[in-house]
């Protein structure tokens, strides 16, 4: 039996990992999985040692407070890897933890594959050297990542982005036109509870002011599966009748939005795939932000802008994210002519993300690696 250790420490990694596991099981009938994941990987039969909810640390302060638990997770994984002797380890995104784990696993003689690359082009040479030393093969989502790793002499395969598999059938072909009598704002406050607590209050106040100024007619928060409804609804007040909570998949809601205010992350890429005008917002601990700005070498934080290789969505980060500025920018992008122009510009995202079948192609890469 083939056995794979998977470490997916975030919700997006759980989703993409589950899609990959589903394809792997079609190629290899006798295979098992264990490690860190979420509900979707568990549904695919993975033996969960830790859940993604336990791994959702936001910023340097959160990590420092949870260091004893993080060491426990690391040691548990190492001991289980020693006893199970997996045929390979599959690390999915989550670079702060996974790059360190790659070193530990490599020292045990376990081959390491890395799916969904850390943003090394943003962080610089030190992490590149670690990848070269401890990772046997990178499996990347974007053509520019393949060129980057080839330039640095690292084994790499480009497979495309798995979100295309999920969204290709649902993204409308025609550009949505604003109905002046029925304007809807989407609110996407992130997948971590800390993000929701930090960002949603200002997002809601932004929606209230837009509604009061008659710039929107309704707003909708999209709930993520692993958070509870009251973790969102507790932030609403009695006058928020125009705001609803959608407990459904994001792909079902994005075509209905005229604009979105969204936490920086994978959701920006999904929103861009549907060509929805968006305002990207984020705020972390000041120390975390300061350290990040010291090392990050790209002009954008939003994944949709990084992929487009230009600004297709405005970013309000840290102290720039005020209600007044958010209202100002969303008002501009809700003007019909501006809205249409932004949607036309956003069409580049579909081209950049490629064709469906990324999960299948990634599974084929892993299958070939196991058979080599």
C-alpha cells in the first residue's frame, strides 16, 4: 500500500488537497493518507492528526502565543512519520510551518513534494535555498512560478490552478451589468476567525454607510463552512435588515454581486475569476506587518494582483483600511461605467489561471513520482 503524509494547515489547502486526493485514489487503488487537514480531506478518508481549525494562527503574536502547541504538532508529525514511513510527504501551501517540516522529513529520508508554492519570488533567496535543499519536487499553479524555480535549479512541474476545476462551469460568459435599482455588495471577511473579528466590523460599517447613501440596496456576508453563523451574526445590529448571511458555496453567490469587499487571500482570486470588482482589505499585528514589509519584494499583497502582474483590484492594508476610504473606493467602482471597465480588465485572470484539470494533472505528477 502506498502511504502519503499530507500537511495542509489552511482551509484552502484542505479544499485543494481533497480534490487532489480524490484524483489520486482514481490512479492508485491501494493508498492511504494521514496528517493535517480539514473536513474535506477527512471526507476523502484521510486520518487527521490535527484539524486546520487548530492551525489558524494570524501573525507573529499568534504564533508566539501558540509555540508550545506548534511544537507538539511538529513532534507528533515527526514521530508518526517515523512509525508509518510514508512513501512521500505532500506539503500544501502553509509555508511558515511546512518549509520547516520539509527539513525534518528530509532528514528522515522521506521524499518531499510541495503543492501550491510559497510566494518565494516575494520573500527572496533564503527560502529558495531551503526549497532546493529539502524539497524533491515543486508542483506549481502558475507559469511564472515554473520559470522561477527552473531559474533556481529546482525540480518543478506546472499543473494550473485547481480553483478552475471548481469554478469553470459556473462563471458567466457575459459581463454582468449593474441594475441601478438592485445593487448588491458581497462581504468576504476571510476564512480564519481572527480575520473575521478584525475585518468584519469595518466591512459592515462600510456597507451601512453605502446603504445609507443609497449606493447599494443589499449586502451579503458569505460564511465559510468551519465557522459558526453566530460568529458573524453577533456583529450585526437591529438596523442591519439589508444585510444577510449566505451559508452556501462562494461560486453560487459571486455571479450575483456588483462589487465585493474581501480579505486578502484565495478569495480574491476566486472573485477575480468571476470578474467581480473588488476592494481588497487586510490588517495584521503591526509587528507582523513591519517584518513582512522588510522581506516582501512585490508591490501587491492581493493574490489576484500578483497573478495579474498588475493592479486589477485596489488594496487598503493596515491603517489605510478605514471605513471612509472603503466607502469612497466602493462608490467609485459601483458607478456603472467604472464597474464595466473593471470587469473587462479582470478578464485577464481567467486567462492566467489556465484550463480545468489541475487536480488531475497534479495527481499524475505524484503518481509518476511514486512509481519512479
